[in-house]
C-alpha cells in the first residue's frame, strides 16, 4: 500500500534525524554529541506536539522543594505552569506541568538502561508523590472532590491521581540494551520484573517497547517503524494525560505560584504535618 502524504512526510523527518546522527558519530567530544542528539529528538518531537506543550531540559521540582536528577527532555504543558527558570532550553520545571520525560542515550547498555529506570522511579515516587503536594495528598480538598467525581470508585480515583505522574521514556541511538529486549517473550518477562516507571523504550533501527497495560514489542521492519511507533504512541498518551490532568485542575482553584514563589510559614507547617 502506498504511503499517504503524512506518512511520507513523517518518514522524511526521521530520515533527516538519522542523517544528522550519522554526521556527528565521529565527533570527539562526547558531551557535545549527547547535546546534539537531545536537540535532534527535540526537533523531531516538536513536529508532532500541539502548541500547548513545549520541550526543555533541566530539573523538575515539587512543592516541598525537592529536586529531580538532571533530565534530558522535559515535555511540559504551558497552559498549567511555565518553567520558573528558563535559559535557552534549560530550566526548572514544576512537577504539576510535567507531562513526560525522555532520556536520550547515545549507547543503550544494560547499565545505562537501569540508571534511567532509577531516575524514573525517583521522579514518579519521590518528586511526583502526592504527599509532597498541598493539593494532591489524601487530606486535600481536591482529593475529596476527586472521590466525589469518581463516586468513591478506587480504580477511578487512582486513574485521576496517576495522571499527575509523568510518562517516562528512553530513546537510544546505538547499542542493544538488556539482551532480553530483542525477544518478545523474554523481553516482556524482563520488563515486567525489572521496570515499573518507564512507559516507552526506543532503540534506533532495532526495536520499540511500549507499556500499554502490557508491554508490546515492535521491531524495525521498514521506514523506521520503531521510531514512528514510539513517537505516535508517546504523543497520543501525552495528549490523554494532559486532558485528564487539566480536567481535574479545572475543578478547583490552585495557588501554584504562591506555593512555589512565596515564603509562607503555613506551607512549611502543612508539610511538617502531613509528610
């Protein structure tokens, strides 16, 4: 079947990415190569992201003042909160606006893979922990409203609250990652056992894994289908997560700027009480 106009255009964008990546392969400065590859992925994603989103790099913070590790790509919703510090594409991002993160790796070794997994665990279970928020902990008015909207259905409540945890992904240019990932059944067992907070994995020219309730493998067959699947599924889920997050946020007034900017004794006492 002949490709449509959009499919041909998408293929040309990805082919351009590959040419750029190949052109810097012999660059001697590894730090510069890494920065260029982050820019390549940023440019690729921006072709498909709606204007309410933007992409930066830096640190993610929560209301309690805790900071994430340095994050390669931070996809955030500008309609919720902008970065508090923003220089070029680097910034400090409030967790409430962070919809997704992607770590970009030149080479995906098993060691690098597990480091990304640890960063995702820290982001989802420490920085995005509802107990670190005046609004999303179980004592908050918003939580009570959510219970009411969901008719106290625990699964629905968990679904809404879970939408305040970012999607996390890995995009690698070279390497193989953990050996089991090349096999559908072995890879699924490995990921179910080892990985809890990563949504998508793409290894250029080899495969893509997406966690859609169950881990699913897509191997490169033609026209860089593994990259297309990673981008399409990631962005589709970013849109869904942003929709539900904004839906919940629109049900209540939030003093996000006051919490982050002002030095209020009441906020300190709140966290001392509920931490």
